[in-house]
C-alpha cells in the first residue's frame, strides 16, 4: 500500500504527489481533559486515525494525511487540568500558515477532519475565509457528523458522540485499549445538567456542563466492537467525501467578480 502519512515521506515524494493534484488532509483535535479514564490527546489521536482510514479507503485517489494539529479551542476544559488551548486568532493564524505552506508545496485542495466540538464554529468561519483568500477548496468535517444515524444505532446509552463517553471510549478500545484506564470507568460517571435552551449561545465551562468528572455520557457501556463499527461507518463516509467532485471545485473569485461588474 502507498504511504499515506506526510511525516513519513520525503520532500521529492510529496512534490510528486502535489503534481498529481493529491488531496491534503489535516486532522485537527485538541489537548484537553477526557475524564479520569481517557488520555488528553483523544480528539487529536482519533481524528488522525479516522483520516488515515478514510484515505486508505479512498482507493486510487492520491491522498496524503498531515500529522494532527493537536491544539484547538479548549478553554472550557481548563478547570479539570491537562488542557492546552489556543485562542481564535491564533487558531486561524496557524491554519492560514498551513494553507500557505501547502500552496507553496504545490497542493491545491485541503480537507480538514475535526475531532473536537469546540473547534466546529471556529473552523466554519476559518475554512470559508481561507477558501476566499487563497482560491482553493478548503473543506471541513467533524467526524461524528459523517455518519450520525449509524453511530446512533451502534451506541446503546446515548444518541451520539458526547465527551469521554461510550463512543469515544469505544474508539480507544478499538484503536489502542491500553490507553483506557478501565479501573476509572466508575469514577467517570457524572450527573450532567440538562442541555441549555436551543438556539442560545454563550460560554459554558465543562465544570458547569459536566460537574466533578468532565465526562458527558456513560463510558461503562463502551466496547471494542462498537468502536470498530463506528470507525467503519465513519471511514466509508469520509472516503466517499474525498472522492465527491462536488466538494472539490475551485471556489468563485468573488472579489474579482465584483470588480469586473463595475
């Protein structure tokens, strides 16, 4: 099988891939607490694993997966320790530097595979602005959104991925069970308050949203089999997106178009 990991390739090999219009994939996660039973790199590691599996499933499509960007916007997790966070301006600046570097390397398409809920809104803004600024398709997906129905049917105690929950713990049990502190599963249970009113946005720390443990969901229900099923569903959807021509057309040059009309 062809090498998929950017960090394992040489400069000439990557230049050759760029000449084939290869799709560059950037996993993005976070470094933040995941309760007493999961490691703080959960979001980054899972996004990277899913990106690699999606690239492998994309067949003969030329794809290369960058190392994961391991810091996101995680200030809401700071009360529990172990968390390193960026602010939005820095987050966008780092992404902009990545896109500029990819263009200099000859790549013209970028897919971001996000693994952290706190990055969703910032990435929606950043990817739009980067596409307009640099004139290339910059697409983002948050991996649980790739197959929400399938994930909901796999899980038994919750309708979708939450935080350090049945779903994320199942992923680790499938990917690397040694990362799960199984003796801490009982200590991970919390009694979180109801969700805030729909349609309202404000800052909530995870101490407010998941008191005492920083966990939302029940990791005791996790199994490796559930993790493998989630990975299979998400991988299939991600590979299909990589091959979908509707996503990879060049964005309109909206600023030039406006000038031309005057």
